[in-house]
């Protein structure tokens, strides 16, 4: 998570991605099925992502003819800080995804929140949420320092992670085998902005993973996530960041592949989910649908406010 991303969106992501409690949206669903049996589903909903296409298609990347001479991979990594001046109304990727969650996601998220408040109390839940946020921020900061410095993790023993803050030592040991294959870092914690589609975000890292240039997203979890489907909206987020980078004139290169790295607090080996160029295009289209949904909701809200003013 990032300090500059919206706090509520960062917390939503921590709930859907991090597993630090025995009660969470995912196992509440499993608990219900165990107690009451599987849900008997009615007709398939009309909003299944696989059946939808964006109303307007937008290119994921720029054509070669529009690209300037590609900058060399050597040199310091790009880190463009978020500047909201003149762009205060431009929504972030995390905000858009948070405001276009499915009904099922909202249901389990809200029920998980109510149970946690019942268990911890209002103040305890606020403290728990803040701790999650701070831990995620620290993890991203440490990872950034490591990849920028070019420090090697080859054949590193668990005891050698003691140089890191205690809160993230397990996570760093977890991703050590992934960091061995990360080279040629080109950007870290850097802002991307899609002018045509009017959204922005802060990507975690752009680097080569096993020789392939990828947009890398670092995630934390206490529950194993061996499959890409376990990562919820994370692939959509990665595609959204990559699409913005590819259309941002601050970056003189294109990224067609993605990587989601899920780190575990107990130090067990992280799962690295690679997103091929074909998968990235699939999730880019899904992102366009979510963006259209967000834009429609915001337009409806603006019209309602305007009508209320006229009726006053």
C-alpha cells in the first residue's frame, strides 16, 4: 500500500488481499457453506465480466510510430511523485476499483467488517486497520530500497533478513527467491497518468523478471494464494497501471506483461503470478468496463445534485 493512495482504498485492498485474521470475507463464505450447504444460485447474473465488452475500446499501448526513441535501461529508476495540482478531480485506480466492487464483494467485505468490530470494538478495529496500513507501507518502502540498490538475494539465509524491520522480515524472506530474478529496474513507486481516460495511479515497480519487462505489484497475505484467481481485482489493477504507463509521455517505453507477487508473513516462498501480454489485454478490457461503470455512477451523482439544486 502507498501513503499517497486513498486510505479507504488501501484498507479495502488489505481486506481483500491480506489475511491477518481468522475471520475474513473468504473464509466466511466457506463457513456458510459448511454450516448451511452451498448457495443455490438462480439464473446467471447479467454482469458476468467474461460476457461483457467495453462500450468504447481504447488501446492498451501506443503504436510504435508514436513512440520516441526508447530510453536506455541503465541509469536510476524513475520515481515520479504524485502531484495533485490541477488534477484534484482525477480519480485513482484504487478508488475506481473500490467504488465498482461487485455486490458479492461488498456483502462479504461489510460482513467481515461488522464481525471484526464486534470482536475488537470500534477503537480496536481502527487501530487494527491503521496497523495494516502502516505495515503495508513499510513493506513497500523496504522493497523499493532493495530493488533500487540492486542488492542480491541469491542464496540468502532467513537469518540474513534481520537487517530489515521486524514487521517485514518474514515478507522479505518470502520474496527473496523472486528478487533473485528481478533485474533492470526502470521505475519504482512512480505515478502514471492516462490523459485520454482521465485516471492515475502509483505503480509499485517496473523491471525485468526472468528477462521479461513487467509491471510488478507487491502484495501481502497470510493465507496462501497459489492461483491468480485468489488475487481478486489485483490483475485488473496491474493492467490499469500498465495501460496508463503505456499512454503516459513521461515513460519512453511500453510494458506488455505483468507480475503479481504475494508475500507471506511467515516467510514461506511467495507466489509469483505472471500475466502474459494476452492476459494483460483481457484484464485491460475488464478495467475499461469498470472505468465506464465508475464514470456512469459519477455522472448520475452529479446530475442528481444538479437536479436537487434546481428543485430547491
